[in-house]
């Protein structure tokens, strides 16, 4: 996934990500690549997992579609 500001790769965990080169932070919304529904996000032991209740299966962040919702305040 790439930063809309500088087009460099951005990294994150869960529904938030940061562009290290320009310092911008973004909020994301994921959807299942099969049915289009928003998956359930669970956090356990510092790791984020996704589960699509519609398809009844776990999803990986890399396989889902995503939408950058907005830029978050840096503070």
C-alpha cells in the first residue's frame, strides 16, 4: 500500500498505518475480497487478525481490499 502524499510504501497494524518517509498517518477501512463485507478485527498479544463473518473464514490483511479513509493528526 502506498502513501497518497508521497507515493512511498506505508506500514501499519490494524486499521492504522504510517508513512515513515513523510510522517503522515492514515486510517484504513478493509473489506473482504470475496463478498465485500467489512471483516471483524481482533487484537491478541499485539497481533491483529481479521475474520469475515459473511464468508465464515479468516482473512489476511494483504488479501483484502482497502480504502484510505482520512489522514490522522500526527500528535
